[in-house]
């Protein structure tokens, strides 16, 4: 049985608005020319170009006739550090489409879309594998800040990261609390049974 999908892939052939959302969106030019409008600027999203749109950002894609684009939405709520760092470091200028990391991102997106549009019995498994490779690449790049400096730092996300880091080994509540610098649970309330 596959784990639940926490991403969506949409192929768009008409103008598209990416409104405010909690997800990271990856915008990818498949064919033709698309114009990406974000932060009051307009930039071309040509064939094979990739653009990261962090959570809580709006954008619009205007597609010329015959153009196709992909929008991949990744739910980052379980990765609060990733979400916060992407929002904090976002700028159009920071997306160097000629850089080595961006080329690797482009390759990972292409592989995911190739599996998504392909067929076969094991497509769902291969698609999930490509998604995790893409997510790993994003985590390597963006999960570098300490979430304690994030507004309303997400303790649930930190707990999930600590449990994930345990590598499937058992971890007690006391050890989890120690890793996250939390106090252990208070003693149970006194017996209020009045006879």
C-alpha cells in the first residue's frame, strides 16, 4: 500500500492563477512560451524552465497558444523549516536558472513528469520515488535554518522531524522532549474522587 500523496501535479493549457496557498508550487514550462507574473514582474517561463513559488506567494501564468505548463504543488506543512526558509529567502533574482542546483531541480522535475505522464503497472510507485528524490533535493537546499526563529515555530513539525530522524527506532516521550528542549509531561492531576 502506498503512503498518502502529499503533492499534486496539474498540466495546464490555459492561463493559470496560483493564489495564496500553504503549498510550495513548482512551475515548469513544457512546450511553447508562458509568461510568469509574480511580485509585479513578468518573466518568461520557456520550455524546460523551472520556477519555485514558495508558500504564501501569488503568481499568474499566461500561456501563449499551444503552450503547456506543469504546476506541481507540494504540501510543506510537515516540513515547516523548509516552508519558512523558502519564504524567507525568496526572490526572483535568487532563481539562477543556469546554476548547477537549478539544473538538478530541472532534471528531477522532468523525471517526475515523465513518470506522471507515462503508463504501466508500477507508475504510482515510480512516481512516488521521483517525488521523494525531488523533495530530498529541496530539503538539501532549503532546510538550513533553525525553526526556532520562525514565527510561531511549529512544534508538531519538529516532533515529526525528530521521529523521522530516529530511523524507525523506538523513542520515548522523555527522549523526544529532551531532543526538542521541552519539559516532560506534568504529573497526573490529583484524584478528585470525594467520597
